C-alpha cells in the first residue's frame, strides 16, 4: 500500500516506523529537513520537504496514485486543508486527519463529509487519551485497560504482587480458584522479556501479566494476581488543557475531582464549564498547595500538562507526599523508559494514537488495534470471514490453527457471547477474534491467515 504521512513529529515518525516494517510504500512530508533525514537514516522510506497542504508538495509525494493520506502535522488547519487538496486534485481514496481542537470536534458530523471537508477518518488524540485514563481510574490497580468488541471484552495488564493467590503457582490453578470465571493469560513480561504462557507457567512477583476476560470478570481475575485496590474516590488533576479539562468533565459526576491550573484566565473558564470540579489556581509543583489540598488523601493524581518534565516532577512530588497512585502524561519515549517506581503509569499519547490509526490502515476486517508496552507488542481484533473451504481459520478448532510465532488468540466474541480461547473452540464466520502479538512484525502473517481466498481446502 502506498501511504503518504504528513508530519514527521512523534506520531508521524512512529507511524512511519510501524508501517515501513510491514512492507508498505511510505512517503513522509514535513517542512523540517533534519527530522526527515533522521527518519530516512533508520527507515526504508521516501521523504519530501515542503508544506503538507501545498498541491505541488503532494504532487511530488505521489498523491496521484497514493492509496491513503494520513495528516498528522501539529496544525489542525493544515491537516484539514491537505485532505481537501488531496480529495479535490488527486482523488486520494482514503484520508485520515488528526484534529485536536474541541471546537472542530464538537461539529464533527456537520464539518467532515465529502460535501464539506472530505475526511474519511478523524483521529482525536485528546479524546483517546482521556478515555484511556478514565478506564485506568475505573479499574484500580490496572496498568493498561483495552476494550474489544465494544467493551464486552477487556485486555488488562497488572503487576503481580506477593499477596496474589496465584503468584508462585502455575497458571492452570486459576481455574481451580475461580471455577465460574473464564479467563486467559495472553502474555507475561518478566524483566522486559516476553513469555508466551502455558498452563504450567509459574507467575512470579513483579511479572507484568496481560489477561483477557469478559468485562464483568475483570475484577475477579485481578484479585488472583494482586490485592485489589479499593474503588477510587478522590482524583486530582494537574493541567487544565484539553485533556485535563475533558477528563475532569468526564469524572466529576462519579468522583471528587480537583483540578490545578496555573493560568488564572483559564481557571475562570474552567470554573464555568465544570459543574462539580473544584478548580484551583496554582502549580501542582508547589508542596504547600498539595499539602493544603490533602494530597495524602488523594487516590489518583494525574499530571496532564504539556510539559513532560513538569509532569514527571509533579508526579514524583505527589507520590512522595502520599498520593496513592500517579498517572503521568509523557510524550518523550526516552523519558518513559527512564521513569522509576514513583510513577505508577506513564501514558503515551503517541502510542494510543498510533493504535487508532493502525486500525484504519491494516488490511482485512480489523476493528481494533492497541499498542502495548510502548509499541513492543500489539493486541488486535479481527473479524473472521469465509467458510471452511475459503478460510484458514473458519470451521477450525483453535488448536488446529497454525498461528505465526509469538501470536496467541485470547478470546472470540460471537454476537453477545464471549468465548475465552481454549483449544476445542471452533471459529465461525463473523466471529471477532482477539489476538495478542508479542512481535508486531507478524501482522502481515496474521493478515494472510485471516484472508479469504480459494484453495484453502482442508
């Protein structure tokens, strides 16, 4: 597939890396030649220096025969105009546009159509990040919570603690502990090394365990791996930008929310917009302010400013002063690798955005893509099509399917029914199959496995 990516920032660069590995023809456009050279030094891609929305730049990038254009520059207006130019002058089949401003997103249905601004897919990073944080707060103790099949199934990552009943025992004992709850451990990361779990795999303290279960069973499974945290009540948010304000608005009817923002003018706007949130003018890096607002009684502290450095320092301070859990927004991947135990969860907007973008880029009927462990692994939801004659998966038991190395099936969703993956389960047409890829380079092999064609006779 020939794909033009507009913008060589963190999202554009990371997306180019993902797609180049998957043998796509990638051209990246940016006004910054240094960024493009840095990408070209490590990736087999083409680059064009120029304005992303300029017709001559898009012509040089090969827009005439491109299959897809993905506009992820730092400007909403440039992204939208680039999609308009690609549609009008080059008839580009698929146009994906990153839009950050809530003012545009509030009128999404009216603005983005073939008759107006011709965009096929809108990606709103702030909305995606807010949803991710909201899921973490709703599931105390989870490191990552990912929805599949419209939320009927969840893939959850937790740290195994010594007080978990299953820790120090084989995974197959989970069924004995919880005979009425069906779950599957999709992967274990131990000292940053990935393990494909078997029934006799022993869970160790500090293992990062990814398990999949029906949404209603998540809390029960978590209790096997660690002492389950009490439901959160008090949330403190540092930063009143798009993410912080949207998160506060989402949470304020269920939790006691306090929001700290340095800008007095923005505080006044937020105080009018938010009905039940306490809005405080000040800096969350001031110990006196945190102490006066009872940081030691705070269940979750969320550092969501536009500065990685400030977020990290605020989170460390809040944790040392007694906050039970800290969630920190970190855009710089190098920082995310360096943070220690004082930061419980580092949120990467790029990785969350990449997953959403890949959902629309991948071949086949893929309805969800989630990036895991800062892009090292992936979880995907793909719909099975065809029959036993035209498909390599339909009509076959899971233990008969020849999965690529490092790929496991976690669950199948059939209508409203959730089937946790066991060897005897047979895949049927239109099943939603949830897979875990320890090596995302295997995505091409997975796409081929689920492709419908002739000659796949059993």
